[in-house]
C-alpha cells in the first residue's frame, strides 16, 4: 500500500520514522512519501519537504509566516493528488495537518492521525472538528483516551513513543566530553525558543562558575544563536546527542515540550522553562485550559517538576530551583519516584508497532 505521512517538527519526525519502520514490517510492499525529516528518510520514506521549512512556534510567529504556510499547504495537496495514497497519516502538528485532513477526507482517502493534536489544552471543542475529519486516531497519553470519550469517539491508546526511543537508545559516553556531574540544558530546537531562553541561561551559567553545564545544540540552526552561552569555560555544546547527554546528567533545565517527558524517562531531575513573545503569551493565557505545560505534570495530574513560565523565568527563580534539584536529596528522590510511576503507566508495548498494526489492520478491512 501507499502511505503519505506528514510530520512538521523534529519530535514528530522521530516518531514518524519509527512508524515508517513498523509499517514496513507489517506491509512488505509499503511505499512511503511525505513531509518530514531525516528520521523518516533514514527509514526509506521519500521526503518531499523537510520539517525545518515548516517549524513556526507561537501565535505571532505563525501569523507572520502565513504566506509560507499557505504555500506549503498548496504543495502538500498537490503531492497527495499526484501520489494518490491508500492512506494519509498525520503526526501531531495540528494547525497544518487539520487543514490537510479536511482536504483528504473530501477526496475519500482514509485519514489516520498518530499523536493527537493537543486539543485538550485549549479550544477543546476542536475535538468535534477532528472527529469529522479523521477516521482513526492513535493517542500516546493515557488521559487523551478519556478526553475523547467526552465527545463519543473511541480512539486507540498505543503507548508512548518517547519511552520506546529511550529504551532503544544505546548510550555512547564519548559524545559528552565533560567529566563529573553536569547540568544538561535543553533549550529547544527552534530559533525563537533559543532567542527567548538562552539569555537567562547565560546569566545562570555565570552565577554557577564551579558547575559544569552541557547544552543540547542542534545543527540545523545558526551557530550564532549559541553565542550568549558558548564562551563560558564551564560549558560544552553537544550537537545531536541529546540522549547521551541526558544519560549522565545530574539535573536538567528543559524548554517545555516532548523533551520534558524524555528527560523524565532518563530519570533526570529537571526544571521546565518556557518563554515566548508577550503577545503570544497573552493570547495563550486566554486560551489554555490545562493547569500545567509540561507533559510530566499533565500525565501525573499534579506538580512533579517546577515550571518557570514567562516572567517567572528569571535568574533568581532559576538559580534557586537549580540549587534545590542539585542539593536536596529528598526532593530529587520524590521526583524520580514520580517519574517511575509515569513510566509504568505509559508502558504497554511499542507505540509505533501498536499503531502500525492497527493502521494496516484497519486498511485491510
């Protein structure tokens, strides 16, 4: 069968890559094309547009780039028409993918969604729109299945691909040159994220001259984005080996997103940070309907890790919380125990395998 897959950011590309691999296990004649990145390509997918052309974050940034987004929507529809797939599989990235879902549904092509849009976070009635446009939904958070039940829609919980990725990883210590205890910094993979959070991180590094830090850097962004931090003697930039970085870290400072759950699965005590433009934040405050921004706290249903958001992300708060997760053993142990409870809830087998088996099974009916 022919599969068209769309993943609009790095984490989606990683999970889509694992899905491509699993689909080929269940369907030996699978042909895969789509929008994605290096992980999908490494599993044999024909990548038509790389996700870095689509990675815009925040309400203001999306508005500023509407012309570019519309151009790629048109391109995506054209590619689907030419390929004429048996199914279109959407991976997260709701703003773009739900528009494609509407178009594909009208053409009579089955629409499957792997990794649900976070409709439970804001404007929850979007679930009704998704239900109309999507034939099968595969969710990766236990609470998402309960959420969709409110809208009389059965969705399949397939486990969490972050846990699979962590379990699959073989640690190579040579990728991190720092010896002894260090603090991992995961500032994000988008330019806006780095510009918003690295200035205060740079202040923190200077305040802790005897503490080693390692920044998870990405090579698809300009090097000058890291200039505020890279000149310090107690820091190392590690490109492309985030899991190796987390494997030996004593603590971590993590920009909100999938990385917060990855850090938890590596059992590293963490501080979650987030900062965006003032306009984007004000809009988000009006729309967000969940008490936390980190996946760790959302899955646990309570505060497990400290979240420093917008104006709370300052040197005083960050340095105080860092000292706590480095020195307070009771605080550290409680966080680690909560991580293990979350891990038990997520572990129902490989998410990509479970999803691929269901996708092929539904298409064969």
